[in-house]
C-alpha cells in the first residue's frame, strides 16, 4: 500500500484505521450538532467523506473541503456541545490527511474527537467529570493495536488548560501505557 512519509511513514491502511477511530467518535456525537442546528449539513458531509475513505475510496479534495466546512459549522454553532460535535466531524474527515511529522499537535487529529465526545457526555451529565472519564475509557478500549502504534510515533499530546485538552492527554497517556503492557 502506498505510504506517506515525513519524519516517519504512514501507510494508507494505517490512515484508514486512524480515520475509522476518529469517525466512530464523531458518529457518536453528530446528533448533538444536528439537534441544535438541523439545517446545517456540513458536519454530516464531513463524516460521510471520512467514511468513504475508511471504506476504501481514495483520499480526495472532498475530505479536505468537508473538514474545513465542518470546522466552520463549529464556529457558527450555538452551544459548546454542538461546537464540539461539529469539530469532531471535521476531525474525522481531516484524519485521512494526518501528517507523518513528529509534532505533538498531530495527536489532536487522532484523539481530539474522542476527547470532544467525552466532554459532550460530561456537559450532558451536568459537568460530571466521572462521565467524561468513563467515555475516555471506552475510547481507550476501542483503540486497535494499529491505532496505538501510529499514536506512539508522535510525541505526547500537549498539555492544555481546557477540559477537552485534559481529556485528550488522559486518553493519550492511557493508550501509550497500554502499548507498554505485555
């Protein structure tokens, strides 16, 4: 399978695994955006573009354009949960173009959608951090060995003051710890 190279190589098959992981997280929360803004189809289009790639289509301009559109929809969203859901859908489409460069911000393209889903769950539970931790644990269990191997090629997720960043760092550490276990 063709590879993309930079600081290391990523195969198209690995990119499909990453995109599937991100799309699964985004799929779980897309209804949050659609319930808030039912006439805005941009996040749905981004998620559909991600699934096309996961299902074997080539990476095309479609993933890039719909990703940007979903991120614009996030900026226009009326609530934090709707913003997070739209951004997760945008992240799913952009995961097809994950860069093989050893930069911590690239980890966000792998894990931010799952962290956003955890934050949405927290907010929907009245801000209960235990709910977010539970969703992070579910995301950890959903990760495949291939996803973890790709993640481990990157530096640790950057530390952040915001809750999504904290949840992402927690997930990142848990996945890397799982990779070290026999």
